[in-house]
C-alpha cells in the first residue's frame, strides 16, 4: 500500500509531496489512530515557494520551521516521520532521488517516537509490520463498517477484536478476516431500514 500511486497522490498536494498528509493517512488508515485536528489558532498551511527565489527550501525545512512551536510538535512529532519516510515518492508516486525545486538529494530519513530510525519506505513498512494486529484491526473495522452499512459502535468492538485474534491463527489471511465478518453476529443480525425492506 505504501508505494501505490493512488494513495501517494491522494496524500500529496498537486505540485509537491505532503509528509503531513501522508503521515496522517498512515495513522488513520493503517494504524487506526487518526491525528487530532490542528488548534484553531494555528495556521496549518505551509508557505509555498516564492517565485524567483534563489534557494527553494525543501518541504522538510519548511515543516521544521512550522513545528518549531511545542504545541505544533506534539502532533507533528508523530505524523511527520511517517510521511518523511515516503519522500522518495513524488506527488504522483514516481520514485525520485533528487528534490525537484532545490536539486538536492531527497532525505527520506526519520525517527519514530519510539526511537526507531527510518531511511525510507522499506524501513517504514518493517516498523509497521512489527505490530500486525494493529493494522489488521484497522482493516477489520473498515471492512465491517462497509459490510454493515453503518459506523461501528462500542458494542461492535469485542467482535472486531475476536476476528483479529482468530485471524492471527491463520497468519492474518484476508479471506479469514472476511469470513470472520460474514459469520459475525452484527453482520447476521443487521436489520434493513423499514423503507429498504424487499417487498
């Protein structure tokens, strides 16, 4: 997933990468812990490169200035490293080794909050795979939301956790997760709204 063009494009700006968007996408869709929205009094946009400037600062340099405030770094210290590890992919997902605006070498290094050092997407994938149940739970929640046609409630979560535990015995195979959802009580007992019942 981390190298898929569609995901890399949707988590970028039209003209440049966005480590923040990419990191937030990973938190929400892979890890299952979406970041908090920025405080209302914080300008959440990065200043674009000025036309005619002799030196274009890299996205990393602009983000560093952005998170120099402690209240910004509280979230960006978690989000940004995930996105920095994908910086070798440009805004449309093409592999690159050189920054387009500066001509400098792409820096895809990062350090996760737990101290894990990353040098690119391979290290990021390995770091995420250390906790497979976390991804599988997020995937199961999203598949179950789709299958039920509604958002999950607190009383659905024991079923989700049970599916994840059971899937672990089958090395988290996708088919096992799908069958776990199909056999689950919430799926089998879900009622159609009155106006959607077949006649």
